[in-house]
C-alpha cells in the first residue's frame, strides 16, 4: 500500500481527484507513491495531517458540502459531523509522536531525596 492509498482509506466517502490528494500529501511532506510504513509513527501522523487538511478544505466550501448530502442527513448534520471529525483528528494528531520523539524518550525515572 502506498501513501496515496492510505490517505484514500482514511478519507473514505470523500471523492477527490488523485492529483488533489497528491497535493495534500506533498504539502505534508509525503510522496504519494512511496510505500506506506504502518510501523512509522511519523508516517501515521503525516497521513492524519493530510486527512485533516482535506476535511478542513471541505468544511470551508459550503457548495461542495451539498454534494455530500445523503437522503437521511441534512447539510447542517453533515457539517456538525464533519466538524466533530476535524476536532477528533486534531486531538489525535496532537497526541501522536514522531519517530524522532519516540527515539528520544527515556524509559527510566530518577527520584532524588535528601
């Protein structure tokens, strides 16, 4: 699986041209056709950041939102769900560490007493 396919998996239901998805990935320092490394915390974080960029773009375009309206969901409900997902992704991205941060973590604790 490459980075482009992983981003499509993260943004299921949102139809964008491959060229648009490529731009979102490149803006987040990922090459679309390089293999996705699921063991890399940095890759995972960058995919989530790319997905967040897509959702924010969608939220900023009310005309495009009308295209995602379903029979049982109003546009306002869609917008509320979209904003909720954006908030979830932002929280998740803040808590994720990069590979570099994980390598620099220390696994011991020192307690000094008098």
